[in-house]
C-alpha cells in the first residue's frame, strides 16, 4: 500500500506552497531541493533493482546509499540552513561513520533531530522496498513489528516497516488518495508512514499512539488558514499528529502539506502535546 503521488507532484507541490506560505517558505524551498535529490536516488535504485532485486537487507544494499550520501551533504551545505550546513560539515568530516549513521536510523536507534541526513537518504530506499513488496527484514524495528502488529488492533505502526505514522488522512473514497485502486477497503481514516510512504486504514475515533478510544479524550483543533488540516490530539498520552481532509480538496500532497502547516504544530506544542512522529524538519 505504498503511496502513488509521484516525485514530480511532490516537488511541484512544495514549490507552490513555498510561494504561498511565508511562514514556511525557506523550509519548503529547501524541501523541494531535497525531493529532487531523493527522486534522483529513487530512479538510480530502481534501475539497479531492474537488474538485480534489492535484498531489503541494509547490510547488503547500503553501498548503493553510501554512493549518494556525499552529494546530499553537499546539497545541504549549498541550499540548507546554517544549522543544517554545520551538521553536514560535522557528518562529512568522517566518511567512515556514514554507514553507522544510516544504520542507526535504519534500526530506530537514533534521534531524529540528529539524523536528518540518514532519514533523507533512506526514505527513497524504503519507499522502493514498499512498492516492490520487499520487507526490510534486517531492521531491528521490523524484526519485532510483525508479531506485534498481528495482535494489535487497530494497527498503530506501519504494517510494512514498523515505524510510527507521521500523519493521518480523511477520505470518503473506498481507497485512500494515492493508493492503488482497491488497496484499502472501507473506512474513512488512514495513517501514513513518513518513511516508506505506506498508507493503511485506521479506526476513525482512536489514538494512533495508545489504546485510547474515548472521544472525550481525543480532541482536535483546526485553524481558518488551514481549512483542510487539523491537529488530532490524545489527552491520555499527550501525543498528536496532523490530519489532512482529502474530502474537501484533492490537491494536497499529504507528505508536503503536512510539513507546510507549521502553525498547527506551534499550537500543539503550546498545549504541551508531543508529535507521534516528527517530519523531516524535525517538527
């Protein structure tokens, strides 16, 4: 159930929102550059996969990622913020640690705020694995996820890679926007993984982070400037994520529009909620 929004759609949406959203302009312009880099990596990985199937094992496939890692650091030095450029210099100073950096995110052992580069590099790889139904079987996250997910109802973690969802979608369609026809049947709420881009059906009234299902403990917040988005919160675990209502407008590209709605995150932080899974900007 990998997402179908093309790389071109994501890039164009980021560029459009950057021009329309002053509060997130710099982040979105840089994200458009990151998406171009990711699209190029995805294309090269796809070409390799046509000749020899990717194994889904980081230990076997990581060389393909390391070949491009240096160019990501260069792009960040040129286009990124001063803070990210400094991090790029720090990471680039020791090439021998690049595999360790990628491996830490692969296994869920790293802090998102310190491993921006690893996540950016691994996203296209995970997305291609999801599209080709090649499980990331040597990831420590996925090693225990299948057994947990078999008994967990509803599925709060990604059914493909085992990571936490980054956002939610609301849809009246039998399949969520971006899914192959018939990939998900029934239901109007879906969760989306921000790493492999998998989307899966989820209970309409339930916390995506804990077992809470009491509507009185699951408030939500919306703002006039974001008519298609809202913040969905849980007062039991104090977590939140943003939901995009695709029934009102089909134009949003979820992974991009979620990043653009920074003021909603600021509101959630002021209310002492913590995001279930931050996006690439660490927000």
